[in-house]
C-alpha cells in the first residue's frame, strides 16, 4: 500500500481509517473520497462509486495502487431502499474491481456478518458455510464476496476482505445498521443514564471495537498474498454479546445506568437472521488476526473517549 484511495471515507469506518492510514503511510499518500464535497485534512476527491469514470480519474490522477472500498448502504437502511442498496453496493463494487483490474490496484472490500442467513448454523459459524441471507444488504454482501473471489481467480486482482461484525466506535456514528444500538447505548448512557434498545435483551451478535477493525484492515492488506487461503471475507470478531451483557458492562462503570426494551420488528428480524457468533480462526491462522479489546476493555475506553469528546 503506497498510494491509497478510500471510498466512503466519511462513514463510520472511513472517518477513522483515513487518519489511521495517514499516520502510517503519510498524509499525502491517502486520498479520501465521498459522493458529496467534504473538507478534509489531506487529498480529497469527489467520487460517486456508481460512476466508473470518477473512480478511474482519481486513480490515474493520484497514481493509486490500493483502493479501500467502504462506500455502501447498511442493513436497516437497505431494507428501506433495496434498489438503491443494490446499486450502491453492487455497481460500486463492480466499478472498483474493474478499475483495479485495469490499473493493477490492490483492493480491500468489507463483507459482514450480514452475509449469513437463517439457514446458517447459529454458533461459532465456520469460514466456509451455508450463506442464504434474507436482507438486500446480505444478498449484496454475499454476491460481493463471490465477485471479489472471481476477480482474484480470473484476473489475478489482489482483492482482500473480512466479514466485519457490528463495529463500535466513538468518532462517527454508524448509519442505518442493525448493530447500531451498541454505539447509541454509550451516548445515551452518558447523556441520560438510560437507553431504550430496539433489539431484545438476549439478541446475541458479534461486535468489535474500531481500533481492532482498523488494525485488521492494515494487517490483512500487508499480509503475504500466498499465505491467504481465502483472500476475501475472512470471519473476524472480538466479542459475541447481547444488549443485556453490554448494559451490565456499562453498569459496572455507571451504576445508575438503566436499559429498557422497545423492539423494532424490522431490525429484530434482521438480527435474528444473523449468527450468534462466528469463528475467526482462519484469520488468526493466515494473517495473525488478534483483537485487543474484549467487552470490558472496549466499554471502559468508549466511555472515557466519549467523555473526552464532551458527551455527558
Ligand atoms: N453493522 C452492520 C449492520 O448492522 C452489519 O455489518 O448493518
């Protein structure tokens, strides 16, 4: 990775990843992009990922050798606008892969626990398993995994990726996901000492703290190509938790915090279609994935960082 273009650079992952990459590779080496004009502290390009020519022009202009493709619609918002979700998630990925093929770029593409469905086994889901998702987000993610594998095999494009769990972070709010509760809860705990959760107390899902997600992206992208048995869609998770367990971890630090439940049927049914836990052992074997933050360490750090941001 020498000259890196990030699509969706102002979303939950991109906002932190661009600064993280700039701290490693240099500010001028990381080009952020977004479909609307943004002010950034480094090079920026206006890119709508559904427009092949805009991606190509940025790659030529900056002599990009790596594309980190984060622009996508998440699961809950995807169900409100399935046509748009397909267009952004699939056309966007296809355009990125085509540009990467033509200009010999390495690509990172995140898949998700949303690429699994109700017929996938529930616990400790293996790397290779049944994938019949029931959301448009999941359908686009599993199709994307296959398309990425195809570009590796057919065109030798170095495409890599992980299946991210719900990501918990303090800089930028997630937008329209099913796992967003695990971020919202921290803001509400500090602001109002209470949170109303849209998932039931025992809905178990995989999660990871953002610093571990950022390190995973770099570690995977820097791993020797021939060590990777899968290239794409590596299962990665740091914790498998329920809203009740997350609330208890917060209560250990904020004893007055209370949680109540008001179930949103759409997001609950999406969450119910996803696994309780996934098995990250292939990522551990192939490129030494090792998350640092468990539930307690993440909770402590989230509350400290949000307080520093002035959330109270
Ligand atoms: N966090 C995502 C969502 O909830 C899953 O990858 O949509």
